[in-house]
C-alpha cells in the first residue's frame, strides 16, 4: 500500500491513470507523483458509494454521530502530520494549516450533533384524523470537488454534512494538493466501506464526476468558470448542485475609525484579510474603500504594517506569508497588477519576489490609484494585493462594494451603529463581517450571492444542501372522500358555493 493510493470501497488501490506531479511551492521541487484515477476506478468508487448508501442511510443517527465524532478525534490526533503535508504541497504557513485541521475537526463535531437533532418537522394536517410530516432524507451519492487553497477544510465542509445527513461521498481533491486528502484515509477507516471514497485527478475526473449518472448531487468549490461547467453538466441530467465560487470582497473603512488605535486595528485587520494564505482565500479582501477623512492615515498605517510582515519558509515558526501555490497562479497576479500600473496605479509596497531565493513568492502589495475599470478592482486576484480606494461617503462605498458580479463576503470597520446596520442590510454578499474580518462559524451558513455561488455550506443550511424533502400525508381513517367521483354527488363545486 502506498500513501498515494486511492480509497475505493474501503480498499486502498493504486491509481491507474496518468501521474500528477505535486510541487512544493517553496522549494519548487517535485515531492510526489500521484497517479490519477481511471474512468473504471471512478465508476468503481461511485458503485461502492451506492452500495454503501443502502446501509449508511438507515444507520441510526446516534451511531452515525459517534462515528463522525471519531473522525474529529482522529483529525486532532493527526493534526501535525496533516498540517505539514498541506504546507509542503500548498505553501500555506504551518500555523494556518494547524488552524485548518482544528476547524475540520470542529466541523465534524458540529455535524455529528446536528445530524441527529432533527429529521424534518411535523406540520398541521388538513383533518384531525391525519398526520402530516416534512421528512428530510439523504440524496444518495454526493460528488465533492474542491480546490487547493484549503484542501481539507473545503472538503470537510461537504463531507461532514453529507455523511451526517446519511449520504455517501466520492471526493476529488485538486490535482495541485492531492496528498493531504489521501492522507485522510486513516481518519476514515472506522467508517463502513464505501461511505467515503477518495479519487485523484485533474479537470477530466472532475468533469466525469459532474456527468456521472450514479452521482445524485455535486458539491463544488472552485473558480466561477469551472463552476459554470459543473452547473451545466448537472443541469443536463438535473442532478442537485451546490456551488461555492470566487469572490472580489470589499473592505469598507468608515470615517469614525479616525482614532490612531482604531485605525491601526482596521489596517492590521485589513492586511490579514488581504494577505492570509498569500491572498489565496475565496473571501480575501481585494478592494478597500476608505472614507476620505481617514484615507491618508489608513494607507500609511497599512503600508507600515505590510512592511513588517515576514516572508519565508512556510514550515518555519514566525513566517507570516509563504509562497503562492504555483508559478501560473503567481503570474496571473503579476499580470493583473502590471495592467493596473499601466493604467495609472501605484505600488506603494511589495509586488516583487520579496528577496526570496526560491519559491513562488509575491511580496504583499498595497496599491493605490487603480482606475475603477481595471481588472484589479473588478476580477478576482487571488493573490496578496490590497488596492485601496478613497470614497466620499458610505453611499459611495456601498455602491462600489455592490458593483461587481461577485457577492461572497464583505467587511466593514465602524463603531457607528447606523453605518453598521446599513452595511448589514445593503451589502449584497453571503457573509458580512463587521469589525472582525473573515471569521467563520460552523453554525453560520457560508456561500455567495450572484456569481459567487448557489447554495450554502455550514449551518443547518449546509445539512439541508444534502437532503431531499419529502411531504408525508397520512390518514388514519380509511374512508371514501366526498370529493371523489362521481361529481354529481359532490355538492359545493357543482353549485359554485
Ligand atoms: P478550479 O476551478 O480551477 O478547480 C477546482 C476543482 O475543480 C479542482 O479539483 C479541479 O480539478 C476541478 N475541475 C477542473 N475542471 C473541472 C471540470 N470541467 N469539471 C469539474 N471539475 C473540474 O479552482 P482552483 O484554481 O483550484 O481554486 C481557486 C478558485 O476557487 C478561486 O476562484 C476561489 O475563489 C475559489 N474558491 C472558492 C471558495 C468558496 O467557498 N466560495 C473557497 C475556496 C476557493
């Protein structure tokens, strides 16, 4: 058995398809060659999940609860090993990957309990002799397709609720970060065979999952372009779909943040929201709208803090920002920033390789003067760049914040109650963070407005995303109804009364 084996029907099997080269983005060395799943292996994984569904879907919720808590316990036990693997294959600082494992375990614990808490609701029947129920049932087999930036968390946001609802899953990690996902197998081997299946591969395996008739629901996180392909593949066979896609999150700083201490907090919060995981977060803050009264001080505080950030080996304690995940991903950021500079923008700090000898480093950058129509202020950047724009009023800030095709998250810094409530109501985004950027809550649904997504993960909504709804109408009196044929005997309709 190899660490690179797939997990199909409870067995570790070597992938039979073409190999995926996994690069360490800090050293740029190839650290593994992971074989992809063949079409037959995907079929086998789907068949195993279908077979396991018949038992898992009727396993008492209390038993499923215990098994999901056990996954959480094992994740905590394996935290260091999993976090190291994620750092080696993705370049995210170890400290952030340790957090990621904590969040994964917490998510399993949350859904372990939520999954046994309710199976629907009782509704008032039409007659007193009747019972009426709304029953929540599992959908069947869920295909989970995820990106590389939070390889385990984004997978577990799907797997934990899907399993808690009684579904079985076939999971595909990104071709860039397959190692940590395959390493999960050890945290899952107490589950019945076939309940969780892990297959590797690039886009063609993702496409095959979306098109597979044996998969009832596809839960996808990734770019808007790929999400649209998944959506249309699912639409053609009317499979259920849950899509979490890109963003261009705004970050508004209100004039009441003028005090030095408040401004420092809003600048540090902004830098963290923009540069966390080298800006490769779907909810990265990518557009800063700052009231004119505090603009100059905010920009200088932000720049000074950015200059203090430590770039380097993501495995080292004290590294704030690691490399970007790959050369092409870095190049996209370079191109977007260069285009903005060509249109008149200025880079106040960062933007080069940060003096690093190896690795796909892009030094966290603060940019001002970018014209509103540049891609830097309209399209997802997915890199450590904070463009800051002065605004005259909260009206202008909200209008600009809402002025893109995205609507994933939005951040606001203000101590003013009226401004906070206006932002809460008027920002068109799936999550609005006021004075605490980017904090997730297992109980709080996560997802996007507009092209940022369809459906929600986390919270009760995240469980319902993997449930079908059945209305059960039960009559306890077995009797002929007066409104059946013949209508000649049915009074009210005949007379129109
Ligand atoms: P991507 O769309 O290129 O790939 C995502 C996954 O889809 C990968 O596993 C990939 O192999 C697979 N895939 C590729 N082509 C496919 C196809 N035709 N059919 C089905 N699957 C296919 O995205 P990425 O570069 O891995 O990740 C970055 C993107 O993910 C960014 O746009 C980011 O905003 C988004 N993202 C969104 C969220 C969220 O929760 N909304 C979270 C993290 C990342």
